[in-house]
């Protein structure tokens, strides 16, 4: 009988994302951490949450409204904004003790996203209740937003991101992507190659960016949006938020508890075990290992090991196999507790293709991985009776 230790591996993955006590059952739509331990969340029913100890405790702040917030953004631990339905936009300058109404445009169906690339310069996108199209507004004093060009888009805009003060992108329904290079004076439509709704956009530098949306779609550009390439995800779940904790390490979350990770700039995306089937709406990382996800029914998830991809050491749950270093560059060492039963080691990519197969002769085996591309791989120790599986990152 062949015993597979995949159950043990799943248990380890389950511990990669821990459920935090939010103190609310409201849908949580957006999360932002301006400092390592200080973070804010906003969502349904005017809910605003704050933590000052990395999510151990969350305080419910008084917003003065029952409108649904869809986006939250902070410049520092004191100054921030949250925005949502019926054009509501609140600002605080004292860490959420008080919130002032800076904008109320009831002709907006909803403000979907707000982003500040500089202290007083901010942008928001919204869905218009009058024209039914997308709206872009800008502030240069941190208080009052005024309409600017929207590139004549007739589709709702869902997310906005500026890698610099003047260069920014907005994405929305029916595959809409627009770009500005002059601080929003003009917007140019870009060809996304899809008709799927896009809900989130993120850039790691001036040229490299990602957009996610319905049916598991992830788009990537490496030339500032001149061309967008569809990445292979292998899922059909809608994706609601994308975030990169480094140039190549990224995450996307969405419907039915899906969390996708990449360690190689989107060349490969793998599913992480979230431990929930609830819809996930927003993700934010404070460093390469510490991240937060929020979703339906007051759900808050936290990881302190990059969702599992940032672990240094073995990801194997079984004492049969230990491997290091992880991440690795050129060589990996595998230590096993026994060499009985004709054991061998294999390394395969996320699609299941075996790239390296090597017999185990001694309890310590060194494998050259210098010729395989950077990415996430499964490492398998197998003999006549057992299979032990772990994950390795090739940098």
C-alpha cells in the first residue's frame, strides 16, 4: 500500500493563513497598512476597523455613516481616506478618531478605488449614476476632488494605481484599461485583449504591471501597458485584488477563498490553501512575509510566512524529508530519515512536469538545480510505500 503524506502537507498550508478576530460580520472590502503594525480596513455598513498590533486586536471606529466603503488608503498612520457608495469620501488626520466628509456626490453610483502617489496628490475612480460610465477625479490639496478626463470610457472603472505622481492606470468593466502620463489631463485607452471585467491593477515599477478580474484572468505588461499578456492561472474564480510584495513575488485573491501566488513575476501562479470558501476582496503586504486578506462575513486572514512561499527551510510536514536552503539558487540538499524501499527524488513544476529525477543512495543528497528557471516547484521523495511532498523556490 502506498501512503501519501499530502494530508500532512495540507495541514501545514492551512497554518500559512490564520483567521483573525475582526469583531464584525460585515463584508470587508479593502485593507491598507501604512506601518508594520498599524492597519485599517473598511467595508459594508460604514464599517472601519483599526489595529495597532499587527491584527491581534481590531477596534471598530466611528465613521458616522452606513454607506458601503469599497476602498481605503493611508499616507501614514494618521492621515487617510475611505470611499464608497453614493459618492461618499471620508478623511481622517488623527488616525481614525474623527472622520470628515470631504466629498459627497450622490450622482456617483459608487467610488470604487482611491490612491495617493504623493502627500497632496490623489486620484479616485468611480461609477457614474448619471452617465453609467467611469469617472476619474483628482485632488492637489488632499481635500477636494475635481473631475478630470476619463479617456471617454463608457465603462465603470474599478481600480486606480499610480507608480509615479503623473503616470497612472485605471481598469474596469469589459476589459477597460486606460493610462495617463500627464497627471490625469489625458487618458489613453489600452488594448487589454479581454472583455472580462477587471477589478484591480498594481505596478511594481514604471513598466511592469498586473491587472486581475473575472474568470481567473491575470494580465501582465512589461512595457507600460503597450501590450498586455494573459497569464495562465488554471482557475475560473473571479479575482478581486492583486498585490506584489516584491518585484517577482505577487498575490491575487478572489471568489471562493482563492489565493494565488507567483514567485517569478507571473510566469507561474499556484493556488495556496486559504482555509475558507468565502469571497476575498483585498490583499495587502507590509513586507515579504507579512500579509493580510479581507473578505465576506468579517473575514481577516494573516500570514507571517508569505502564505507559505516565503518559508526558509522545509515545507514538508513529514519528518521523512528535510531540504535546504529554501529559496535556493544553484543547489539544494535533501536529508531523509531512511533510504529503504528504492527511494528517489523528483522535482516538478506546478503543471506536474518532472524536470529532475534522481535516485537516493545516502541519507543526504545534493541536487543541482542551476539549470531550471526561477519559480516555485514541488519536490517529492518517494519509495515503495510513501510519498513525501514539499515546495521549493528557485531564485
